[in-house]
């Protein structure tokens, strides 16, 4: 690589223009590495084919996260095999779902299940979302009306959840969860959906929408790298801590049995 290609990096490096976008639900898809690099740092394996869509698999093989922009409608598919607590489940999120909101679910997949009963509505109520009933649906809508979360209970007691965000030009995305989706994952999704903090997008990747607010910021490549690395480091540290706890748990071993006539006398 020629030396001149590195000009602007390190001390005195040139800043690049980015934008903080709010509300995050209308910020556009973003960089999928925000999701994939965290999973990789958490011990997940990449199963993607060369040049093909993203496919990540958990260490146990029970969970999969895929992103395919080449099909219609395309987007994210998160799938879990049946286990002792849940039947087989999946979540589907459109291509324009912000990666920060997708990561609400995928990050949660790497953490132990909480002992507390999940409350999907709590993070929405904390951010003053409006809740009301529409026919047989229970609905929560963001204060600006751009995003919503819907719940409907089926005749068999199963819970159907779906969500989405759209601007006045009807640009946006939808998300749906099959009835067996663990509630703590739906809660993690709702938490990031309602998060009032803006998200960052590079110049040229900001949606053209009258409903978003933007702030121009100058960011150096090393700053971006440090922020990304901090997220990866946190994932590695959490994974190491979990593995250390599991490896230090006491194990009961059967003591070796020595047949009665096999003892030797040392001389």
C-alpha cells in the first residue's frame, strides 16, 4: 500500500462529516457490522458464504442471525430452535430497521436469561409513549407518531407482536415476532425502539425525511474506531466472564477404583 494512502490518519488526521439523527427509528439501516462484530466478539461463528448474505450462528448452534438485502422484502431474520422453555421462534425485521434497534435483540441473545419477568411496555412508558386499544390490538405509539408497537393475544393465548416506523412519505420498516419469541427479546427490542438518544450516520447515508432532526458533527477515523472497539471489547469481556464462571464451577468426579488384588508394595 502506498504511503500517501495513509495521509490524514493519526496525529492531525482529517475529520469526516457525520450526522446525529433523531428519532433513531427513522435513521435508516446503518452499518450491519454493528450487529455482526458484537456477535463475533461474543463467540458466535460466521457461516456466511463468500459474497453472500450475512449469517451468524451461536456457539451452541441453537440461534442464528441472518441479514439478506438481495431478496424482496429482505432484511433481518433471527431464529431460535425449540428448547426446554420455548418452542421454535423467529423475528423478522425490514432492511431499513436501524442496526441499533436490531442490536437490542441480538445483543440480548448473548446474555444470560434474566431472573426477572420481562415487561415489554415498561421502556415505552418510561419514554412517554401513548398506549391505547385498537379493536383487539393493544398499541403503543411514540410521542411523534413515527413508530409503534402492537400486541394481540390469539384465541389459544399466544402473543403476537409486531412493530414499525414510517414517515409522512411512507418510508420506513416493519418487524414481526412469532408467538414463541422469548419475551425478554421483545422487551430488549422495545427498549432500543424507544431509546431517545440519536444515532450516527455518515454523510450520504442520512434518509431524506421531513420527520428527522439532524446535527452535523466532525469525527476522526480514530474516534470512530475507538467507539467501535469499545463495543467489541465489552462483548469480549462479558463472554470471558461468563466462560470463567462456568469453568470454575465445582465438578464431581468419581474416584478411580482400585481392584482389591492389584495393590503393589513399594520397596
